[in-house]
C-alpha cells in the first residue's frame, strides 16, 4: 500500500539544536495518525516540514509516493494535497477581514467561481454546526471552538487528501474537545482523509489514533499501532511519558467521545 506520507532519514538543524535527527516515518492513507511528544521534541518542526514551511537539510518526503517539487510549484503541489489546522486558529485568520472574505480566498487559489465556493462553504458550515451569520463576523468575534471549526472549513474547502491538526483541543474545555474530535473522525470517514494529529496531549491521541509515533529530542523513539504504543510501550522514554500523564484525564475526555 502506498503511504500517504513517507519520510526517510529527515534531518534539520537550527543552530546547535538538531530539530530532526534521522526521522523515518510512514503514515497509511485514511488512517488517523498521532504524533506525540513534549515541547521541543520536534513534532511541530516535522509538521512544518511536511507542509513545506521548513526545508530539510537532508532526507526526503513523499506524499502519496510523489516526490515534492521545490519553489512555487512545490507550494502549489502541497496546497492541493495537505492542509493544516494550526494550534491557534484565530491567529491564523486575518483580524482585518470577515470570515466570509477569508474563505473566498480559497476560491481565488483554486480558480473556482465565487458562487461555487460559497455554496461549498455554506454546506460545510452546516456540517460543522456553524451559524450562517458567522461569515459576517471578524475572527475576534467568535469563540475558540468556532474559530477551530472555521479553520477546519477553510482547510476542507481546498479538498485536501491529508489534514494535519496541531494541538486541536488546546484551550478548549473537555466537552468541546470531545465534540471536535468526533467531528474530525466523522469528516475523515466521509472524505477518505488521512488525519494527522500533532499533540502533547496523550489522552487525545490514545483515544482517536490508529497508529502513533513518539518523538524526543528530534528522534522518533517509538512508533506502531496506537494500542501497542500506549498500552505496551517498549521505549523507556515512552514509559516515562505515559507514567507522568494523569489517568483521570483519559477517562474525562473519553466520556465525551462517541
């Protein structure tokens, strides 16, 4: 089976810090894949490399077995294959433009007629539980949960095959976290998406991921089926990481997932 994301021996250094140290990883198509680790582990850097926001010093990345082009052609290639929901979605939305204007920009990128993009946007808003009037608001006028849903809508308007969610539940209360995770899983099934969840929140990844990888100091120290990684870890670092996580949070979040 062709991997949705295939990374081989990826290396990237920032000054004296080895941000990515010989990272090799495969993400299966249509899987929900969890990438976990503490702050500074390299998981966000790896996400940015996949998105083309950082360039590897050595190694390779392929999306659906296609080598990634460089320059503007590579940006266009990635844009149509992979989209991201960033940790602070409100900050990724221009405060000077209304939500509807920001979503119209997707149509401009795709060369899609405004009536068509707005029809798709309206259908997505209904699916995501966003009031139609949200399009007339500025990002600072909506809640954190709504901002994340707007970010999901904007990403899905691009019709990507891969969706990367960076700390998708950060700053949300537990009930809203559960609703959002259920929604992402439903969208993954409906659209045959490959979903990558990047998080330090072990409970989130444990509950929704099919497979997972654990990063530490730029290296992947463990990877495999999520049940194996979380219930029978082999690496000492993974064991310490799991031991430090309050068990109560696992059950609190799990009760809000269908």
